[in-house]
C-alpha cells in the first residue's frame, strides 16, 4: 500500500529496480527506503508539463506556429497494428517496450534561439527539455545521427533564391537558431524499468540478492511520451519567441513579430 501523504502505512522499498533512479537516489541522499527516490522521480510531474505546454501552444498559434507530435515506432515496429501486437506480446511475457516519437513545429520564423552561448542555443534547449522527460535516452534533430554517415554535400540543405530549402536535413535549426523550416525533433524512450517479471537486484538492508520491486507499470508509454514531448517542445519554442519578440502585452508581442517578419521580408510557406 502507498499509505497517506505522511508516509504512514507505506511499505519500505529496499530492492532497487535496474534502469530506475532507485539505487542512484538512495546512494546520493542516504535513503534506506528507495521509495523516497522513486516517488519523486516518477512521471507524475509531466501532467503539469502538459498543462503548461497547452498555454505555450496557444501563444505560438498566435504567430502561426503549430506544434504536433506522433509515434514513429514502438518496440521496433513502425505501424500501429504491429506495435499493438508487440505490446500485447510483451504484456503476455510480463515485459516492457520502448519506442521513438517525433515532434514537428511548423511555421517557426528564422531567428529563434542564438548561436552566441551554449545555454541559448535552441537545439541544446530542446534536447535538454526532451532528455528531462522520464525514460528518454536519446534525442536527434532533423536527420540527426544519420548525418554522421554522410558527406557534407549530402548532409546540408542548400539555400534557394527565396532563402528557403528544398530539404530539411537540419530539422529547422542551424547553429542553434531556427532557419525558417519546420523544427523536427525525435526522442527515443527506453523500455520502462518496472517489469512484472523482475530483474536481479540486491536488498539494500540485508545485502542479500533478490528480485527488484514489482509495482504497477505500463507495458509501454510511448504514446504518452508523444503528448509530453509535444508540450516540452512547445514550451521551449514559446520561451524563445518571448525572448525574441518581448512585449508586456500580447499586442506588443504580435506587433514585434510582424515588424520582424517585415524587416527580413519573410513569408510562411503555404
């Protein structure tokens, strides 16, 4: 049982789960009960992220930016029918799955972010926002890791007479700054670490080997990750837009945005 908010009635957890923050948190803070770590490290906080992301999406929509996310694969399967089968099979085996999601922001103007400092590079901020989501172990922007296997002539997006690109291998960001093409970010989620068929662990109290904690868990949470990642990307883009266009009132923000587009003579595609 979880007990009440005071912790009374809870069962101490002394068998940390591989892949979770349980052991690292217990060692860092000197906890005997890893529940002190696992409850704070849980994904419950993402509910607030999604709520905040909805506000960010509303602000971005005012300047013509639309943010959306989709699942690319679950358990190595790219079609919804196949990933459902993979999910059912993993459930039957009392196992878990990971997957990959993609977030796309259409309509972002060039100039969001900065190349001047690492903290202000938009690609770094987006990567940090996505890596901060529980169970995310990798992020790529545009063609990401595939670019490392290409020559430069095949990796970069040539600039046309209208300053637009026919390709978008960079994922809409160059040098930490948006270039006017869609911002494309992907995140890889590892399989969830709470398994109904637990992995080996060690009891922190007795020092004896044992099986890791078995508690409630999903088979996979990739669809949920897409929702949270969409909110996280929207939040960072909205922050970057506020930094760029400022304003104490929405009308000032919109006015600065319009004036900027006029100065650079930029029109959204479509």
